[in-house]
C-alpha cells in the first residue's frame, strides 16, 4: 500500500446536474461550498472536486464564479485541502471555454475528461492546441487529473503520454465506475481499469469514483486494492442503499470508518500535494 496505508479522500460535493430538489443539503453557492469543504475536511477529506453554478443554478465554467468559490473555501480550510476545479462540458461548453477557464483561474488542480478534452476524432490542430495547453499547465504547476470513463481510455492516455501530448510521465487518473444516468457502480467494475492500468504503469497512483447507492462499499474496495477515492453527492447521496446521508461530510465520515476498519487512514493535504506533484 502506497504511503504507508494512507488514502487520499477527495470530496465531490455537488456535480454539474443536481439541485436542491435532489438533496436539500447540496451546496451551490460559494458560502455553502466553503462550509461544506470545512465540514468534509474535519471528517477526513483532503481534497475537493469543485463545480460552480450560475444565478439560475446551472453548471458554469465562469472564472469569476470559480475565483469567488475558491476564495471562500480557502478562507475556511486554509491549506488543509487541495482545491480542484472541473472543466466538465456537461453538454454546454466547448474545448476553448474549458481551456480558457483554467488559464483565467489558475487553480492548483483541475480535472480533465479525456473524451471531452481530446476526443478520438480530434484533428491535428485541436491536438496541437491541447498539447500546448497541457505543456503550459505543467510549466505553471497546475496538477491535472484525467477522467477516464472506460478501460480503453487507459490505453489511449498511455499513447498520448508516449506521443508527448500529455507531458506528465505518470498522469493521475480518475476511473469512473457506473454512470449518473445508467448502471450503478459495483466493485467488479474496477477490474477492467486495473488490468489496463497494470500494462501502463503498475506503480502509478490512481483514484476512482462510484455512482449509485453502493458508493461507500465500492470505494472501500477501491482503497483495499491500492487506489485513492472520490466521494460525495455528485456520485451518490446514500451511505448505503436506502440510507440517505445528511450531507457530504456524513459520506466522508462513513467512508473513513470503513477505511479504518480495513487498517487504512485518510491522507492529509500536505501528503496529497506530494502525491499529486509526483505525477510530473
């Protein structure tokens, strides 16, 4: 187990598609996000995967909204959490908007969905634009996390590293288990990703999230198999099937308890930054 049995817990408190009708405690404003980050940090999370919403509650990549949310969150948690923004398109934003928000905000971390950011049918011009953008990210020290939805995308990420499009020798991926609008996650969904990643880099760090009511159970298995975990309302609102969590911090506490039962412990933000910097 890497780093002496420590597991990086990242919380994804809201996502792009949910609203208060899905759970009244879903954080949407900068102030709500800051309070939730603080509660989750106290519960054991060392990182946040952040979405922001516009005045109508819709998913947004507005740089000002991100700056406001990051400022409010940093005031609450200081350096005790890694703050990662998302570039998720959610069917609204194009690649140029995704790259521009990162340039404007300059966060310490950002998630990049490979299939959105550099689709299979990308032409040479788009591939050069993305390669230049990723090289800039590496130069200024923004830590990426590559979102992979299928095991086949692991091999594609490996090719992009080999081609020099992705400048990190050991990119930090997130394996997505299940779907928000489809099949809920099960522990067995991890197998294909691990088999693909073994051939890419068996020593590199990785993380997974799990959609659906078995989120805590599946993430416990992820951690037992050497991975790091992303938990939160973006992926599921239940501690166990039929048992709704009061808030994101309750999910974090439930996961920490399961990890500790397995002899694992939450990683602090200082160690998380070391882990993420090792991807360079």
